[in-house]
């Protein structure tokens, strides 16, 4: 369970959220909805620990995540619209660099399996500068595969499905359902509500803000 | 605890390898540094006229100033690329401390961009008519000073992350920090020229390098955290 308690988040001098409370169940999927500029990415970046909180705490099972930050990021995969891929490295090299940085095994068989899980095995030796936006996104999503053999239990995804075609979207949905079955928790910001086949909770930022005003 | 440190050093080395690979795939930065340096070395004697003694007096300073000026354009990209493509976000959500990655960034920059300059500095020295007895000391002082310069550059590069037109601000912010390095670096060879022992200047230069080796990863990691939190 992830408890967001009384969050106040500022972006520049503007308050994006004030006194924001949400509980996110373990093993569930939460879709964050809201119009452009409603603060979806800001909220995700605050949960991941990038944007400092003005007020409030984020607790995972009674432990403040920022006081146990190493443990928190160890169990977390964060993916946003910037994919974190260097354009001068190939798809496989980027994945390899990411794995070593996470401190996980860089077993070649697993690497191939991960690329296969998003249909990228044919493009392993392609430079990122030569990839289309969809291929880049898939190369970034290949990281999610490693949550199955490392003890990851949390995904924070920001608009992961925007550039995907039908086949890779199906593969992505498959990854999501396997992860949920393993009691993983997903927070996802997207406009595409067809993304999950299983049950999910909607967190509508526009609604929350409207209620605040009334 | 032991295993944590060994895994940190593995990640440190792996990250240096990654940066070296990236930089050798696009050699443009390295070529621009060496090209810029060669231009400075060529232009100075032309500006001074054909009297050999004049060149001899300034040769030492020209190499040091040329080194500092030549690397300024490339410093801006040291962290900018990884900031824009989201790699710094990925580092921030990994168990490795950001400080270690910053140290690896400073070291890889030094290895890629400044080692070639250190290796070619004897050639520049000969082109500028420097005394042969000065050349080993030039290489020693530049080896140490350039590490300090790249670590200062790392701070500057982290400082301008996410700002527009930061590249214009960067030299103004970091060149003042480099002045002690320049003074003591030049001092080593000036002492040799008048047959004095160069150790005072050299040790002060090394001291500055060590100070920046310690503080630069912490300052730049702090600045990167601010930049990705915006």
C-alpha cells in the first residue's frame, strides 16, 4: 500500500496540488487521468522522489519512502516520456547500461528475452538515433521485463502507450497483466483508458480539483 | 557492506565505459577541442610577430589559457545530453548514489577530452619554442591541473542544466574558479625557467585537484537533483 498524505507540490511558484490524499492498493493498477497541464507528470515525479514535496509524506507500508529512498528505488521502475536512452548507443547497449546501473544481472539470455517481450529482438543492434519514436518507446519498455526476476514491485509510467502500434500495445498489456498477477503495483498516467484489460482505479485530477473549488 | 562498495565500483567503471563508448561514437567534441587548441597555438605566434624571445616568454601561459578556452564549449554538453534524454532520471531511480555517477562523469570527461590534450601538449610546447627541460614539467602540471579543470567544469555543467542559453553563462561562472589552477599550473614552469624548485606550485596545484575531487561530485549531484526536481 502506498499512502500519499497531505501532499502539497509546487512547480516553480505555482501550487499544483495542495493537501492531496490518495491510497494506492498493492497489486492494483491506478490510472491517472486529467487534461494537459493538470499535473499528472508532476505527481508521478513527486512520487518517484524527483520533485521535492512542500508538505506531506509518501509512505509505503508505514515507511516514509524518502527516508528509505534506496529501498524505494530498488523496487521501482520509473519510465516517462523522456526514455533515458542515449542516441549513440544501440538498443541492447542502452539496456545493458541501465541494468548495470540498477545493479542487476546482465545475463545475455535475459537481455534477449526482455527485448523479445516487446518485440525488439530484431532491432537489438540498431542505434537509437536510427529508431523511430515507437521503437524507442519499446526499447525503454523492455526494462519492465526485468521486474520479474528482480524484486521490483512498483511501476511508475508516464504516457507509455502513446507511440505504440497495435502489436506492441498487445505485448505491453501482456507485461502489465503478468506484473499485476505477481502482486505488482502500477501507477500510470495516460489518456488511453483501454490500456488495461483487468480492473483498474481511475484517479481523475480534474475531478479532484473541481471538488476542491466547490 | 563490502559487497555494496564492490558493486558501487563496478557501476562506477561501467558508467565510465558507457560514456567513453558514447563519446567515441560521436567524435565531434574531441575534434573541436583539439582543433580549437591548435588554432590558439597557431594564432598566438602570428599575433606576436617574428621575434623568437617573445614567444618563449608567453608559451607556457598560452598552452594553459588555450586549454581552458578550448574545453569550455564542450563542457556544456557534459551533462546536458543525459539530462535531455532522461538518463539522469533513470540514475536517480537506481540504488547507486548520484555522487558516484557524477564522479564517473568527471573522470570520463577527463579521460576522453583531456588525456588527448595532455598527450599532445609536448607537441604544442615544441611549436611554441618552449625549452625542452620544461616539457616534462608541463605534462605533469597539465595532467594534474586538467583533472581539476574538468571537475570544476562538471559543477558548471550541472549548474546550467535545464536553463536556456546557459552556454553563454557557463564560462563566466566557472572561469573564475579555474584561476587558481591556472596560476599554480603556470607557476610550475615559471619556476623551472628561473632554475628554482617547482614543488611549491606543484603541490598547491595537486592540493586544489584533490579538493575538487572531493567536493565536485557532491556539489554537482546536489545541482542535478535540483534540476531534475524542477
